[in-house]
C-alpha cells in the first residue's frame, strides 16, 4: 500500500461528529499530498461557508491525529478551505491549540462534552439500525432485549449483520462496559432495556436516527450544490432507506 493510500485509509476512520459518517465518504477531504520526508498535507471542505466552527475544529483535529498516528509521518498539515472561520481553525490546528484557546471568548462550551454528546447519538443511531435489520430478519423484539453481547455477536453469520454488529459494538462502549455477558442493547445511561419496554425504546430512537439521517442528506445535497457535483451514492443504507422501502400500506413493526 502506498503512503498516500495509508493516509486516505486513516482519514476514512474520522467521522463527522454530528452525522456519524466518514469524512471521506462524505467527500469532505479534497486532497492529500505526501512528501518524500513523510510530511502530509490534507485539504478539506464543508457543505456551507458557515458550518459550525466547533464541528469543523473537531474534524480537523481528528484528521490531524489520525494521520499523525502513522509511524512514518513526520508532520501533518490540515487545511480547511472556503469557510468563515478557516483562518482561526487552520492556525489553531497548526499550533496544536485547543478549540477554547483558538477561539477565546467566542468559544461555546467544552468541545469534549460536545464530542461525548454526539458519540452517544451515534450509539443510538447504530443501535436502531441494527435492531431494524434484526427485526426484518425475523427476530422478536423481546428476544433481542434479552441478548448478551456474546449472543449478539453469535448472530453475525453473514457479512451485513457482522458489519452492523461490529459498528454498533464500537459505539456501545461509549455508554458502558462491553464484556461478553453484558446486555447487548442498553439505553444512553448504559442500563439494560427491559423486554416490555424495548419496543417503545426503539420507537424513541427512530426519531434520533431519522433526524441525523435527514441532516446527512441535507449536507450531501448542499455540498453537491455548492461545488457543482453529483451526490455520492456510495454509502451504507440507513433508517430512511429502510422506511422508504416499506410498502405504503405496511404498518411499522414496532
């Protein structure tokens, strides 16, 4: 694998904090350059000129850290283009300053608290996507509610379920321990969801997932319109796709 390919692979692990989608799949990253000495330059863009500064800073910092973790990298430059706060963000990332230090009195709250908030939302979105898939495969809601993590992993006999389970468990650790005997499906506080409350729990999470997916669709559309490009179709199906695929007369499974 070339060094440039390694950089793109690392960037693919960085997600938009609100949308829980890779910055490369969202086509935010526009260019990667690698020097013979191991210095890396990354250029990225956002759907609008006024995208939230804290989100932009989080992505830029996560990109810098992801690329810097490669053992041969000697220096990383991450540059945000055509954004109202680009100069402040680029200077802060280059100097390895925090968001609060970079923006001073204009900074709004703790960036790590914001990151935590969106990690929990990503956990919720991934949980409902996995549960919807398992329900469609014929599993009863009450059975799913009683699964341990080991039992959930054992359900991954096909590529799609394995991938959904792995993605979910990657965020499951945000809200509590992930030992083999721990409950597979828990709420945002890490508490097991009783079987009799599981259907209502998933209905509530659908609202979170649909809101995030709507924002994702909006961002992709704005990006395509702003830069006069076609929207990318290379993404995983989400809850909105599942809902759109249902026959109009079919009631919700939950």
